[in-house]
C-alpha cells in the first residue's frame, strides 16, 4: 500500500499548524514539491487533495494551493456553554477581564429584549476574553436581578453560569441565538485587538431557565478570524 502521500500530508499539515507555512501564503507547486520530495506528481496531488479536504489549504485556479488559517476555535452554536467550559475544551490559556459590573435600570432596548418593567433591575457585565494574549471576544451580559440577587467581580472573572447553577441552584436550560456580522463599534475598537478587521461576528443570546423563564440577554462580539461557528444538524424524515 502506497502511504508516501500520507507522509507528505502530515509534514505539510504540521508546518501549517505551527505557522511555518503562514496563512494566505502559497505552497510550492506540484512540480516543485515533486522535485523536493523526489516523488511523482500523482503522489503529491493526493497529499494536496487530502490537505484541501481537511481544511488546511484552498486550491485556487491559476494560483495553486493557498494555506488557510487553521488556528481557530470552535464556538458551539447550539449549545449553552460558558467561556470557562469553552476555554477548557480549547486547551489554551485564556483570561477574563471584567470591564464593567453594575446594577442598572433597563433602557427601552433592554426592556424589549428581556420583557421587563421599569422598576426591575439588571446586572450589566462587560467582559473582555483574552486568548493567547489577544483580546478577541467582548461579552456584554444583562441578567435579571430577580434571579441573580448579587454578583461579584471574582464570580464574573471565573464563571457566572457555575455560580448560578452551583450556588444559586438554578438550572439553565436553553438559549435562542441570533448571529450577524456587523461593523465594529467604538466600544469594540476600544476593547478588542481587531488587527485591522473591519467586521465583528455578533452572537445575540436569549437564555432561559428550565421553567422557560427568560433571565439573561447577551451580546458576544468576536473577532472574525479566530472562530468557527459549528453546529450539529440531523435531517428529520417525515
């Protein structure tokens, strides 16, 4: 069995993962790789096809093979996951910076989002998520004080969901999410390392307890190059 193409595949894949072949750069041509590895163009082509199938390169007509940015984090669309849980799954060093923590009266916008009255109060929490020393997520959370009577900076730096479920003994059940691509606001530019990107991916979440009570509204604003938004879909048959 000819496994020579797998050796080439693994070697090129590791170079892309380590950044030795940088994103958006062009790989050597099939002819050049054939000479470098002393293998047939057919074997090289099989390795490149496998790299393309697994998301390491994009074959562009007239330009050859272009390396893709594989250092992205999978952000689950369908799950209700805390940043602490997500960072553990990613296995990378992450930090939460609490920019704002205050009890506020809802404005018209928030009253419509959370369906609350003038005399109810909300916790407003603004947190910057730093991954590998880059600030790439801005989270703006609004929670009903009725269900979360008190909050501390320490809880917000660690995990609000863990506090709600373990300390307050409430059960978070499901969320409705809306995803859009928007121009960065001044707040985004102030808090995030945008690296010249002129859009952010915004996930707006309405989070419910197990009795179907809406208790939280969140805007999670992401730098677009660092995340893949993933979901698992199953076809239902009639």
